[in-house]
C-alpha cells in the first residue's frame, strides 16, 4: 500500500458540552473526500488526541474507518506517553481496521535518543501495520534526530515520518535518510513548507489547514504532480497567507475556530484550549474572506 499526497490531520468535532460529535466527524470526512484528499489522519494534534480518553479515541478511529470504507488510507494517531499505552492503542487500532498508525514522540517526559529507539522498536514489533513516526518537538520536547531515524528506517514496518518542527534543514536530512530505502517516506506537517518539501523529495503532507481549505491544500500537491510549478507556487503562497490564522492563538484551536466560522458545527476545542474571542474571530474572517474562502462583510 502506497500512502502519499495530502492527508488532512482531521479535527475531532464536539458539541457545545465537549462531547464527541461523531455525526459531524462523518460530515467532515466526506467533505475531505469530496475535495480529493489522499487519505485521512485521525487523532493527530488537530484531532485533539491529548484531550481524549482511550474509549473516545477508539470511537473516533472506528467512525473514521466506517465512513472512509477503504476509499483512501486511514492513519490513526496512537502515540501515548508510555510504550505500554501506545502498544495497547496501536493494537486496538489494528483490530478496528486502520491502514497505518502514527506514533508521536512521548511527551511531558524527556527521552534520550536511545529511549526513542527502544520505544519505536517495541511499538513496531507489536503490530503488523505500517508505522509513521511523528516529530513535533515544540509540543513534546522530544525530537527524532536524523541518525536515530536512519536506524529506525531499517525496521520494515516503520515506513514514514511526519515532521512538524518547521525546520527545513532537518527535513532535508530526513529526506536524505529516506533515499536509502525506496519505500520510506517523509511527510510535511508544516503547511508553509509543502511545496518545498515536495521539490526536495517529500511525498506529501499530513495537513492541519486542510481542515479549513482542503481544495487549496490538494491543489499544491496536484499542481506539482502535474508539473505545473507556477500554479503550485501560487497555491502555496495562498496557504502561507491562510497560515496567518495559526498565529492568532493555539494553532489547533485556531484551525477548529476557522472551520466553525465557515459554517460547520464542529464545536469547541476542549478547555482550557478553546479560544472564543470576538476580535480573533474577526481577524480569521478577514483572512478567509481575502482568500475567497468565505463571503463576509463586517457590519
């Protein structure tokens, strides 16, 4: 199974009381599929995995698989603080029927590179699924060094890494590692770097902003694959403009707020991460309007 292209790191809709809204999750998945995405990544950072208990995570995974029905690959985020928890959730996800699992580096605790090697090796040995590594050091304090990736990439079912560091020099080192194995892939998690990544050998993006503008993000990838670099650059520039939304507050809160302002009842982020601020909403509306993603006139 080849996984590449644009895979939205899909949000987890909730009602106003912060309960899961699985009906709206199905709506959002269909919205992404209709936009032509290449897969669905649930329980990533934008999916608020950190705020969900294990039962809720399993509900999200099961609903995602049920809605997608193998039209595109489903990747489920299963990374927890401990190796034991991560393995249990990965095995549950495998039983539900996902196509791959994503494992964020452990968070809160500081890990050495040897710790990460042991952690990821144990998870990979515990499942038959393809395993994606996920590096987002600003959120976890733990990063995967290129030398560590070189070792992990020798494990057959560790097949990819998502980098959300925003450090393109490190991404290029990851890409160099990937050249040593034909079926190992590098994905961007920073939407401003999608085109640069593709041009240097990355295979796609696990994109948070695809929740807001899936067609726009897909257009970067599709234009590049169709050898229309000028169009790809134009769509990437628009994405960089859209990314200004993320600077207004907690990025995954801002993403969810933008989707809500587009008219989808995806609810709040769970407190204390929800940001309901009229001034911020106004700034989001102006950015969305400027990109012709919504029609809005300030009253």
